[in-house]
């Protein structure tokens, strides 16, 4: 039986760096959602009361709140775990090799060993269809 070894980390994890438990995160998001929906209910009741008392265009202010708050409540509730800080994010740095720079004073021209492009030098291979290589048949 073969065991797979996990790569070692740089050092031990400190308790102060540990993320919040998932249950605590879910409880926090549920609480925030219920608070926002309570505010929505208050906005709705205020809109109805203002409308009944012939408040005119003032009815629109709490009505817009009652309409818009559910969207934000759902987005915030489904947001998942928030990062603890920017230090957890590392920007993407591609692992690209450096561009080849011929040594200074190199007088060998571009192309094959004899200076003609498309021709192979010792032990090289030609690319079919390029200059110096016979075209493919068929």
C-alpha cells in the first residue's frame, strides 16, 4: 500500500491565524439576513402607513427600501466566508522563463548552422515545407 505524503508547510499554524469556524460564519450570515429582513418589514409597514395617510410621493421612500433590501440581504447571506485580510491573497505571478539573450559578441546568424534559415546543422532536423527541406508528398 502506497501512502501519499502531503507537502510540508513553512511552519505550524497559530491559533490566532485560524479562520472562524464554519458554524460561526453561517450563524453570523443568518443573523445579518434576519436583521435586514426585519428592516425590510419596518420599511413596508411605514410605506403602508404613509400611503394610507395620503403621504403622496413620500410613500416611495420606504417602498423602495422594502423592494431593494431583499436583494442585498440575499447577496450578503450567500457571500460565503469573507477573507480575514489582504495578506491571504497573493497576486498571480506567472512562472515565465526569461527571454534568451545571445552572449555578447556572438557572430552566428539566425537560422541553421550554415547560416541559411530552414536548414539543419549537424544532428538537426528540417521542418517539412520550410526553405531547404524537401516538401512532403501526398
